[in-house]
């Protein structure tokens, strides 16, 4: 969905009432000159039908860029997004290419794979750099032959699918390290797009802040919302290592913590990083006081006399840390000071390791 935003362009996902931390970038503005150059590039690539490789850091809006290419391509089929890192290694073939009834234990019905689901449309393969090598070979064969063979079948099914892949991994380095197939890399990298991090397109920051401020003001039913001058200065100076995803969460949590709807320094959850420009005086002290502020909020939660405080806090801690670490279980475990097995068990317990939604039944 596209609209105007402060004399620039805004791309955003239709919002479906989600209330938790953002798991992906949900808006992309094109106010910065470098972002406008990107928009021009996307518009030129869209009608060509060429495979596209989108490269950028986590949270920069790669899927939004892919959706824009699809929307402007003129194709009649759907846009189907698949997170390659979330595919189960044991069922990845069935997920992508489909299976017949009885092909393996639990295959009670025939199912179309993601390629068939995206027929005459676009298949977006996110985090393609995390795809195992054996699956890369099978993907390459499908791209070359434009046919899939379901597990348990010998009959090829023709597919007309445009591939857009995205990664935050240096695939050229992965190719040299023999962690990614060179032939697949060239097959995907027909048109290359780089989505810049927010720190390299700072004129997009303020429009994004205002966009999410208005969204969460309405969601929290606040009469007004804004930033104090000190908070605005800190937000402009911040390096945004988590990019748009982090920016949205900072605004969301800030409005929850603020009593007036006007965000001040103490309401901002900004992680100090080596790449930050000099922050205004007082920001570091506010960050040092974060633990004390958390304690105050916990006491307020305890005052509600609800009976599930421990589980609420535990889930919030695990979910927030997992989001902060861009969905990486190893980094999440390191930040929390626990083992990866504990993190994985907690993620499963709270339903945060959701499997890809499967395509519908197909004869």
C-alpha cells in the first residue's frame, strides 16, 4: 500500500491489529535523496520480470521494496513471502515444492508448495543466505527448468514465478567460503538492489518517527503525541542499528512509558553503540537509569494484583530480546546470559517460533 508522506513516498504493510514488538520493517519512506534514487531503481526494475537480489541490513525494509516491485510489475498472481531461515530442514522440500498424499509420515493430504502458490506472481525468498546447500541445488534446478516435482510424484508441474531474494549476508563472501552456490548467486543476482540503513539516509528518520507516532497514538487512544526538543535531537543523532524495526519499537514503547504522550529522553529505549554521533547531554544518564525505570514499571504492574505477572514479564523479556537480536537465537542467548537451549525452549513455549503458514490443499 502506498501513499504520500511529507512530500515523499510511503510504503507500508496494512496493519492487522498487532500489538507486540515489530518483527519486520512495516514502513518505508522516500524523503532522503538516496531513498528517492532507490525508488527510481525499483520502478525501473519492476516491469522487466528479472530476478532481483535485495541486500541490506536487518530491519531496513527489504520486503517492502520487494512488494513494491511486485505491485508495479503488472503481474496477475500473488506475492508470496517465505522466510528461508524459518524453513524446517526436514520439511523444506515439501514447503517449497509441495508433496503428494502419503509421501511421508504425516502427509495425509496433497499440498501445493510455495512455488505453485506463487504461480503467475512473485515468490519472495527472504534470508536466502541461510538456505542449506542441498536445498540451494534443488532451488537452482527449479529456477533453470521452471518446473517443480512434488515429493512423492514423478510428474513435473510448470510454474511461472518471478523470484525476488533478500539477504543481510554478504553472498559474495559466502560464495568464496563455499557456503553459497556460485551458480545460484548469479541466477538470483540479475538485478541487484541495495537498501541503505537509516544512518545513511537520515532525512527519512523524522518522517518515519512521525508516521509511527501517529499510528501508536491512535492505537493507544492518546489525544496528542509528540517529542520534546531534547528527545527529537537524540533520535536524530542516534545510529539506529536495528533500522526501521527498531525505530518503530522505540516509538511504541516510548508512548507506553510516557505519561503525557510527549516523549522525553527518559522515555526512549536507545542502545548506546560505537557508531552513534555525540548524543545530547543527559541521554547517557537516562540510559543508565533504564533499570531503575524498569523497576518502577514492575512495581506498577505488581500493583494491578494480576496473577500472571511472572509469565507476562518473562515473555516480554524473551520476546523483546529476540526482536532486539533480529531473531538470532545465539545472540539472544548471549545478551540474556543463558544457553541457546533455554532460549529455544522459551521461544517455543511462548509460540515465538512460528512455522511458515502452509499453502492450501491442491489436488
